C-alpha cells in the first residue's frame, strides 16, 4: 500500500511531535520545523511543503510564547499570521487540505459562557491578534482549510503547565496558582488523534478541538499533582491579578464545540481523565 503523505509543520514542538508520533499507518508523516524551513519566508514555506506532494498539511508551527508576542508583536504577526498565509498558499499550490491550529485567545473572554464555533472572535493581546489574522489569511488564501482551535495544551514534549507544576511543587512544597481563570486543558496526544481523524474527513471551516470539561489553573494543578504522586504539595489559590505578566489574558475563554456533534465526531474525553493519565505516565516518581 502506498502511504499518502501529510506534512506536519512545527514537528519538533509539543503538539507537532505528538502528531508525527500518532500517524496512522495509511499516512506517511513528514515533519518540518526550524531551522530547515522558516514558514514566515514564503519561498521556505513553499519549499517545505510543495515538493512532498502531500494530501494534507497539519500546521502546528507558530510563535507560541504569549508574553514574547506581547513584547514583539511584529514577530508574532510575521510568523503566526504571515507564516500561516504562506503555508495556506503552499497548500493551494499543491491543492491539498490544510488543518491550521489556532487558539482560544482569539476570544476576549467577556462572554461569561463557553465559546463555540459561531462566536465572534475579539482578541485582547498580540498573540491572539496574530493567530486570528492567521486564521483569516488561511481561509482567504485557500478553500480547503480547517481551522482547529484548541487551548491549554500539555504533553510529553516541551515545557508545559503540568510539568512545571509537578517539578516546582516537589522542590518547593507549596505553590501559588491562579484560581479565577478558566479553560479546558487539552492533551496533545488526544488532540493529535483527533487531527488525524480530521485529515481523513477533509473537513473545512472552524472546529473547536478540546478535551471535555472546564477547570481553573489551580484545579488543573491539584489534579496533576495528585496523579503524579505529589498530592502533599499545597496549592494556594491566587487571583489572576496577582500573577505578573505583560499580557492581558481572557478570563473565561472556555471553548465548547457545536460542530463536533453535527459532524458525528465522538467528544474528546474528559480533561481530568486525560490529565491523570499523562501525569501518571510522564510525571510520576515511580
Ligand atoms: N500550547 C498551547 O497551550 C496552545 C494553545 C492553543 C493553541 N495552540 C496552537 O497549537 C499549535 C502548536 O502549539 P505548541 O504548543 O505545540 O507549540 P510549540 O511547542 O511552541 O511548537 C511550535 C513549533 O513551531 C516552530 N516554529 C516557530 N517559528 C517558526 C517558523 N518561523 N517557521 C517554522 N517553524 C517555526 C517552533 O520552533 P522553535 O521552538 O525553534 O521556535 C516549534 O518547534 C500552535 O499553532 C499554537 O498556536 C497552542
């Protein structure tokens, strides 16, 4: 059987590495990342994608340092908006499907309820602005595009919240964690499986892809500490206003999905089941 090729941008990153790892047997995953192809340079984005003749691209590459984007919005725009446009143009050139990852930070968090795919975005920081511009550029540049929005990612590769919490918690014994900001923690391996399903289905438009359910950072911290065997670490609730950051963040940017059921997709599992599995497997002392 000849395997169909799928290019994964940002393949060395937290999500991209899980996507490459979980490629189904009928697909050949071709991972691309810096320093070999800078997506913000159009010729390099073309060169990283077109010669492979892929049936799809899963675009995970991004400038994801939220505070870095606040300090340097030009780079955020160049990579997250311009880079996504370049990837979409390359997909148009080889007429392949594009799944472009995006974020809950396209929303302002002021709705007071969870956001679904029909809600109007209104980003309140440069990272969110650059990602929303990337969504719009991609949808303009090509007609076979799915925007897959996700949030609060964690997984085996890269720096992430549960890893930091468990490592610091073991060292310090007590941590202050924000207890008035809400989201849906999403496991990269669950999301990667969903993305491969979406490659198979060739869906277009916008889809929210998150583990089910909602929590605060403090609840997320307690869950992973317990599962990692570090339940003795004390978590002190603090307010988001006490957390120093140059970036304004949405307070309640929980995402839900209306389209998932319409499309007959199985809901992704509950956030705490996924978080416990991850913490036991990757953060436990045993
Ligand atoms: N992490 C989250 O909580 C979260 C939440 C919502 C949405 N998302 C979205 O999900 C996607 C994956 O996120 P992630 O957490 O896996 O990110 P990540 O770990 O930071 O990985 C992104 C990858 O893209 C690469 N990259 C950066 N600039 C590039 C450029 N100009 N050209 C080519 N590659 C470049 C990075 O390389 P370097 O490391 O060398 O810079 C890195 O390997 C992104 O679209 C992100 O916006 C993430």
